[in-house]
C-alpha cells in the first residue's frame, strides 16, 4: 500500500502529482473491487513501482480532491486478512477529517470480516491528507496488485 498527496492548477493535475508521490504515475490504473487473494502479501512502500510508461496497474484506489481554499481532504485504505485462510479484503474511503475516515475504515472492515465469519484477523490502515491553500489538491491511497505490460497485436 502506498499514499500520496499533490497540488496542481486543476484537480486532474493535483491527482497526477499525488500519483507521482505515491510512485504509481505513468501507469494506466485498473481499479479492482476490494478482495485480497489468499497468499498475497500486503506491504507499505514508497518506492516507485518498476514499470514501463503506460503499463497497466491493477489496484484498489481511494482518492479525494479539494478546490475551495481551506478545505482539507483525507483518503485511506484499510485491509484485513483472515488468519485461518489468508483471504482478505480492502476498504477504501475518503472524508473531510482523519477521525471520520478512520472510523469509516474500521466500521467497514468490522462489517466485512463479520459477514465472512472471520474472527481472527490481522489488519492495517494507510491514510493521506491534503489541504487546499491556493491550487486544487488531491490525497490518495493505492494498493498495487500487479503491473502488467501490453502485448503486441491487434
């Protein structure tokens, strides 16, 4: 999992700046639902992913943008994994406050784990924030699954 925040003259360029800080810029993001396959390893990293410009990145993404002066945004991902099976889930949220964001993540993880009958879990959370001073901002959190190149052909 990785986080980033950025500023730009537009929301889109702020999003791009946040992707750069998270080390996943220049990739085509393909967002997935929030299921962690058994046997996966979830790690926090800030190193850029190894890739070629334009490769595909399968990921779970939470992002939030702001334009009004003084507005603060938060984005975050939480994950939980059943210790018995290794299966897991991600949840992605965004909010105007850290407390509300962390509460949403916690409640969602609790509900998702309970609905699956998981009682013994390991879990963690990453969050990012950005405050709009002059130009638009973006905060994001990304769980990167796999970078995949493009095959040649039609």
